[in-house]
C-alpha cells in the first residue's frame, strides 16, 4: 500500500513537468522571434476569417438611422 501511495505521489509530481518532447519553437532567438510573429499574425487573422465564414463582412442593408416602422 505504501508503494502504491508513493508511486501515485511521484506520478502526480511528474505530471506537471510533462511536456512535448520536441519544443514547438526553435532555440535560435532570431528564428524563434520570426516563428512567434507568424503565430501571432495567424491568431490575429482568425477574427477576419470568422466574419467571412458567417458573412459578417458583407455590407449591411439597414439604414444607419433608426426608423420607427409603426404608425404614429
């Protein structure tokens, strides 16, 4: 029982340190900077892509001023 608890504690302690075996970005600062800029540009374009998919980028046919549609 003691070994099981010790193994569970070790596993729990190691779970926070587990990451990708290969780093996602280069170790060279110049290349890493370029990779981070490309990644941030891709994330910035998501909003425009979302608007294009949902047709939110098309012009509105509504009048710019609110109009009362009822009879006064």
